């Protein structure tokens, strides 16, 4: 069944889009990540322009995150005070990101920047996750431990870096997470992630969650909920700004993905309790690497036509 | 449809003998409506000529700005290199004539922008070689998309005075006002000229959404955000209610 997308100006298969939404929703529910890293490249693979894929994914992320956040709010797993600090940085970052997006789009280079950013981030996160999960699986099976020897040096350096962060001014106490940290840390962190959200059409969960655990040192049970809390605001800001400055939000495409991913997220949350987490993490890492490879391949293959002809709007 | 053509045909048969005008013509419809199922359409043009000379029929679509970008390679990665913007170029151009050689160029045809070689493209760039290269790519692309046809379209004559032309509009036509121009040219003189408009409209919900996105971007953006929030909330509510936590 085909449907014509009014902004993207191409017809797409409704079932394909619904399946994609469902898959991203499942990931969102299981891992607390928006699934945007999967949705955006996939939309590009089926022929939707990168600009529209990025903005429309941001729109879809809002619903998946809202759906997930409500579940976490019920359990009281959200540090709202921290969320607000992250939100401030996120607003600045995503606003900056949309402006960068605009400049790149005008210069005609948005496609390649989106492509390279994806390859870099998916590649590095995917490799790190794969190593981590293979280690865990091997450790379980053979009862080996090869972590401690090599890592002490690195740990020391990281500890020093954290000490420096602790010495920064504007210290604020966060009762829910029971941590005390300079307000600059979450704000600067979320500015960086906010820029990527606008450029890549992702929620940034897969970057924000590790950062919250290792840099902000928040307790892991409230990390996912707090991440979802701030993602909603950043993704809303991005969607709104993309719609008014770049006109790249396709509401029909977004609607199909929103409905299916909201359902997917609910199923994912419930499946998450039942499935072997280590194996799922390995699968996720492989998925990231597969998408990364495909994007990488696209950068280097000779395009079908050497000239691109577009109508200026 | 057939009936319509027949009526038109009969009207022209009579008209051509009653009025002694050098050229007279009409089309089967003035309106094209693009909806989600639109797959291109044809319009029939009938005419009669009362004087000696060659006929040229030209159809021009609304003017657009085209960007032509050349892909270039840097360290093996393809990126968008040189780009040239062609301002106010016809988004549709179709030419039919009774000339034996369609590439005929004379002062008149050039002035009226009739024929491939006579179309004028405006750019801000000064490099003539590069402009020609990019312009050629633009015209080739538009010809491949059946939006331009400037080649060997002959006008079909039914008898000595009556002629017909079938105008082809592919599914990718832009909306706007198109003009059908009918010229009667004898040697280097323009004997007669007639112009008929065709209105191409986009209809249906898709067109409304796209209009709304461009004309009310603020509300469109807000609406996108609100829809996402509400659906996320509804999905959560329904699952908790009927399936459990």
C-alpha cells in the first residue's frame, strides 16, 4: 500500500514505514534509546532526503520518549532537577544544531555531513559496545577476568579528569541522584549532545546514558528515565525549529512512525524484563555496526548521476 | 472524453470556414488537477490555419529556479562540488512545429525563445564553458523526465487546414499557470499569434498539508510536536489499561 508524502514528495510503502517505527520503538523500550540512529539511516536508504529523514525522526523520537518516560515516572525513576539542567544545555545545543543544519543545507553539504557524523558515531559506539558485551559473555562462560591489569592506568587518568570536574564552580546538589556537581558539567555535556541531535535526527540517548553514568555518576536506575525526560524537550525543540526554519518535517511520515513506534516502545519495555540483556546488547552493537558500514559504503560508491538537479524553494 | 474531442473537432471544422482568420485553435481542457493518484495527462489541441506559413506550438510551464550540482570526489568520498543556480527557467517546455528542420534558427525564433537552441538561461556565473556544461545537464535531465521536449515534434495535419497536437504532461509537472502559444510564421514575419492558458492545480489533502507547512510553519511545527506527545501518552495509557505494566 503506497502513500504519497507531501513534504518529502515521494510515495512510500505504508507497511515498510510501520515496521520501521515498530522496530525503533522496540529498541527505545528495551534500551532507553530513541532508536533514531536506526530510523534516520533507514529512511535515507528508502530514498527520503537526509534533511527530511533527520527532522522527521526527531518528531518521532518525541512520542517514543514520552511513552517511555511515563512508565519511568510511575516508578519514580526520574531526576527532574538534573533533567532541567540537561534541558537548558539541550535547548542551546539543539538550537545551534538547527542553525548549523541550515547553513550546511544552503551550502548543499548536509548529506555528506550527516553521513560522516553517522559513520563516526555509530562506528565508535558500536565497536565499544561490542567489545564490552563480548567481554561480559566470555567472562560469564569461562570465568575469566582480564579487566583489572590493563585498565588501572586509564582509570587513574579518568579519575583525575573527574576530580577536575568536581573542582568547577557553581556546585549544585541533586537530591534524587544524591550527587553534588557543578552545574556547568550537565549543561556543557547536553549542549554537545543537543547539536548532534539536530544534525543526526537522534535522541542522543546512546551518548547521554553512558555520559550520565560515567561523568555525572548518577545511579543507574534513574539514568534512563532522566535521559528520556530531557530527550523529549530537545527533540520537541528540534522538530519545532526544523519545521519553521528548514520546512523539513513531513507530518504524514512522522505520524505513521509515531503511531507504530509508540506501540513498539510499550512492547519493548515489557520484553526488556524477559530477554537476556547481554545477548541483546551484542545484537544492538552488531546492528549499529551494520548501519555504520552501509553508511560508510554509501559515502564511497560512485553516485548514479554525477549531476544533481533540484528545484530551489 | 472522445465525445468532447469530436465536438471540438466539429466546431473547428465549421469555424475555419466561417472566419477568415489566419489561425484559430482551442484545447480540450484548461485545467489539470494533480491529486495523489495523478499519473500524467494528455491535452488535445485542435486548430485551423487560413494563411500560408509554418505553425509553431509552444507550451511553457511556470518559471522555477534550478540548482545544478556536480558531484566531486575528495579522498574517495563523494561530495557536492560546484553548483550553478539557473534563475527563472521554465519548469516545462514543449515545442511542436511544421518546420522540416527543428533546429532552424533565425532572428524571430530566437527572440521568441522557440526551440532548444533559443531558450535563454540566466545564471550569476561568468564562466561560459561551465555554464554550458551545467545547462546541458539541466536540459537533459528535464528531457529525461519528459518535462522538456524541444526535439522533432511534428504537427499532424488532418487536411490542408486542420491540425491537431497532443500535449503530454508527465506526473512530475509543477503547479501553476501554463501557456500554450500558437504562432503562424511566414518567412521571417509573425503572421498570427494566439495564447491559451492551462491551470495546473494541486488538489487533495497532500497539497493542503504542504501549503500549511510553508504558510503556517509556526503552527505546523507546534502541531507536529503536540501530535507526537499525545500519541505517546495515548499508547502508554492504552497499554497500562488493557495489558498491564
